[in-house]
């Protein structure tokens, strides 16, 4: 557990040690995979240093125990020297043994001084690591606060996105409705435009047109029983479009006449100034009727009647 805590602490410390509090997240690079790989390597280095310190401490402890043991042998209570000492006696200590023991103590003293220096260095490193651990815990707390803030912001953004999606769906539905209305309106406008630009014409003999009820005679004087003179031909009342040829005035500028060798007279009120009708021809035209300005020509009447002379 201690190693895990130190590892987590070291990871956060390395990530944020150079950034002030409140700016922790900014020090984490965009490539988080490489960043955390580096942190894990640094944690492994710190952990190895800790293990080395513990080994040094264990060796120093054993060294001190050995010194105490050797000193106890040297400084033990003195015994009376008997005139004859048995070579097999394990309690007899010769001067050479004492010199050897003294040499061992000196060696141990040298090792103790070296160990003291190493221990002092280790203490400094442990203190530094402990201080870093405290800083890491503080940084970890800051990181957690930042993450909580980001999580709250993300939840708020999810709500905003859901609201925007709802508004977008409503807008799409309105667009579909408006598109349908536009199609209907376009069809209506197109139908009205077509109707407004639809005109009707017919050409034929006097008898043909009178039989169809398209023209009628007015005025004139009857001579004898079967003859009438001075009559005027006029369009009949309530003309039926079905008896005429329907054309779009925007597209048709020339109307062919049934008999190209005959003259035809207009008896309707079109403006012949915008057609190939000579001014002195009294509304008569031959071959075909050519219209130069459809809007002005058809202004007075949508029905055109041409009677063969």
C-alpha cells in the first residue's frame, strides 16, 4: 500500500510540480500516453531508491549489532591467569587474539563512520521524498477538485446538447412543413401564372364561326328577303374556351392561318399595333399573324377571333 501511494503521489507530482495551484490540468500534455509512461519510469526510479535505502539501513543495523557483540567479547570481565593454561581452554585470550579483536573493532569503526555518512545522505533523501509526498498529496487534491469541476461542466454540456438537439429537431420539422407549404405555394403561383398567360384563338369562315356560336351579326339593313347589308360581326356573349385553341402567350409569337391565300380580319379588340397588321389594312392579315409584343397585344382581350374574308 505504501509503494502504491508513493507511486500515485510521484505520478501526480511529476505531472504538476512545475505548475502553480489552480493550473494543474494545463501542465498535462495532449499525448497522455507518453506522459504517463514517463511518470511510471520516474516512479520506478524513486521506488528503487527507497529499496536501496532500506537495504542500507538493514546493513547498518546488522553492523551495529556485530560491533556490540565484538565489544562485549573484548570488554568482558577479566579472569585470573592460572600458571598453567590448558591449550584447549576456550576462555584463554592471548595478546595476538586481542590485537586481532582490536583490528576488527577498528574495521568496524571505519565501517560505522562510512555507514553514518550514508545514513545522513539517506536521511536527507528520505526527508526530501517525504516533502515531495506532502506536495504530491496537495497536488492530488487540486487535481481531484479540477476533475470534479470538469465532470460537472461535462454534465452541464450534455444537458445543453440535449436541449440543442431538441431545438434542432423542432427546426427540422418546421423546415419540412415550410418546404411542403412552399411546394404548394409554388404550384399555386405556377398555376396562376399559367392561367394568366393562357390565351385563346380561332380562325375560320363567317359561317363556321357563326355555327359554333362564336360570332354574331349586329346592325345592318335587310334588302329584299334573303339579303342583309351593313351588318357588323362581333364576338358572341359568354365565349366558351373549349371552342378555341389555347396557347401560352409567353411562348407563342406566331399564329398560322387556315388558308394562307386568304385574308383574315380581327374582330376582337387586340392591339394590332404590336402585330404584323398594316395600319391601313383595317385589321386584316394574310398568311400568319406575327406578334411582336405579347403582353401589349393581348392586354384588351384573351380571345382572338379571325374571320376569313
